[in-house]
C-alpha cells in the first residue's frame, strides 16, 4: 500500500475513534455517526473511505479492531488453559471501558440492520471465535478441558458470561469478578475422573436415598 494511501487510511480510523470517544467534544454514537461525518473529520472524501470500506459499520468495526486484537491476545507460548484464562480476562477488562460500550452499540445496531450484522460477524466475531475454538481444541488435546464436548459450544459457554454482563450490566467486568466467572466455567469443562453426566446421575440417585 502506498504511503499516502496508508496515511489516509490511518486518518480515517483515527477520526472515527475521535468521533466515538465519549469524552471528546465531538462525540457521537454509532447510530448517529455517518460516512460524511467521518470524511469531514478525517479531511478526506467519501470516495476515499469507500475505497476500503463498504459501509459505516465496517469502518467502525475496523477502528475497534485496530487496537483490540493486540490488547486481547491469544497466546501460543503458554499452556492452552492459561491462554484461555488470560484472553478472556483481558477481554472482560477492556469491555468494562469505552470499547465495551462501543461493542454494545454495534450489537444493538446489528438487531435492526442485517448488513451490519454481516459486517460484525465477518470482520470481528467469526475470526476471533475461530481463534478461541482452536485454543479450546488445544486445551482438549492437552487434557486440561474435557474432550467429549463440542469445542464450539464450549467457546460460546466461555464467551457468554462476558457478553451477558456487557449488554445487560448484571455485574462487574473487572479482573476479580471475571476470575470467578472463568473459574466456574472452566471447572465445569475441566478434565476429571468422571464427567458431568455421571456426577449428575450420582447426585440424582442420592436424592432418593433414605436419610
């Protein structure tokens, strides 16, 4: 990519972030943001923006991703179960701030705009969830997670508490609270002497014993 083109692209991403910064003087919501507003803030034409992005949603998602991936790493240099813990803890901590509110706005917009939903899944959700699914598979192979469950379902189970708290604000998204959430989820997925179904069967049988 030519230097001038890369400078324009960076200017667009930075302008979008300034406009979405809640503490900034020109702050707007995702819903009220427009390509025209981004172009004016970045000092470029709308044609320049459309050269790289098909829609406002795509610009916003790439603006979000610009720093998000680096701040929520999926490590390969540590045991998989440790990488899972670190990744999800970092995700929750970041979502406790401005990035979380931005994602919540994007998800809200997805409900009324199928095109935004497609962009959100293609640019953000699908690549990141695939990476975590691969991490879960590695944890299964290493024996730190149960190997008899669907890794995609396990990934959803790990992500769900964070997004539930993000969207419904039912609890904190800080390090300590997330540690408890992850501990509970990972204990349920952990490889052990017997599976959850056997433990449930034993518990059910005990309910009917006289005592």
